């Protein structure tokens, strides 16, 4: 699944469909090719007129397309129906239950749940943003804008606030609120890790230091701070010259070996 699919997978409500109409749509989706009214009626077990009623309603709702059959034989061509690509899949979703299962497992089984969750967040945070081109560095403002944009796509309703030298991201909505309320040490650690991973992938001069969850019923606050300059410079140099560190290490090892051989017994 692509990054865009992940960020927008649950956009918009799934249209409310009755049981029969949902079954009609499911038949179209499974077929993968245009079907006539009679074929749909037989598969769903409905009268032809009832099947046509539901098919036309799906067309009006933008979930299916209606075309005319191409035929060379005499007679009136049939209306054919095809599910639209990307149309909402029918059937119940239980993603909240899945989130509860996974969060509770990490909380109960991981030796250090918060550390494990934060690490998972950092890995995914790196995946969710595009690394800048080589030799292009983002300043703190541009990196913050990119962070806010991606958090907004996830559903955090973020707002960047700067007071003096303090940078904060106000998160006005938690897209995983129910799971976070039950397993804060896991879910909130993932949220902090996501921000840390995004900023690390952007090679930003700032980092996410702390996340204060639910300082108000609908507000969490992320605190950003400037990276340690010496550590940041070393990390940048290592990325620009990945062989340099290994060469230096080999030289140091050889030099140490020679000194050891010269030592008197």
C-alpha cells in the first residue's frame, strides 16, 4: 500500500447501503466486468425489477457505472453495470478492535512498551515523508511546515505555535483517541516516534523532544527543540561520506595494533 493510500484510506464516510443493495454492489465488485441486470438478480436472489432498482441507485450514488451492451445481433442492447474503481467496499470494518488488540499486546508483552512503540513510530515516520534531494537542507520553519502537513493528513488537526525560541505543535484531534485512552504508554509513544522519524528523515535541524498527551480533553502538545549541533553535524557528515567513518575506524584499529606490538614484553 502506498503512502497516499495509507494516509487517505479512511477519508469520507462509507455510503450507507441496505443489505440488498450492499449485496448487489459486492457482486459487481467481485465480477470485475460488466454484468447485466438478469445476472445480478440471479446471483443475489432478487426479482429483476428489484435488482435494476438497486443498480440504478448505485449509479446515482457514484458507486457503479451503467453502459450499453455492444452486440451485433438484432434486438435491444442490454444495460450493463460495472462497479467503479475505488468504490467503497461493502461489509463492516473493525479497525478500532484491531488497534485495541495490537496496542494491548504490546503493552502486555513488550519488555519496554513505550520504547518499542516509539521505535515503531520512528520507522513509520521516516516512511511517511519524502527525503529532500541531496545537499538541500530544510530550515526549522520548512521542516515544521512539512511535519504539520503530514500530521494533518493523518488526522491530528495540528497547529504550529512559536513563542520566543519554543516551538510547539498543538494537536487538536487524536485519530486514535479510543486506543490512546486505554493504552496511552503505547499509542502516545507511537505518535511521538512518528514525529521524530519524520524530522529525522527530513534531516531537520529540530527534533521532537516530548509529547504531553491530553493536556486538555481535546488537545495534546508536542515540544520541538533544536538538535544538538555537534551530533547533527556528525550525522550529516556520516550520511554524506558513509565510507569515511569506516576508513577512520580501520586506521585507528591498525595503529592500535602496531602500538601493542611495540610494547615490551
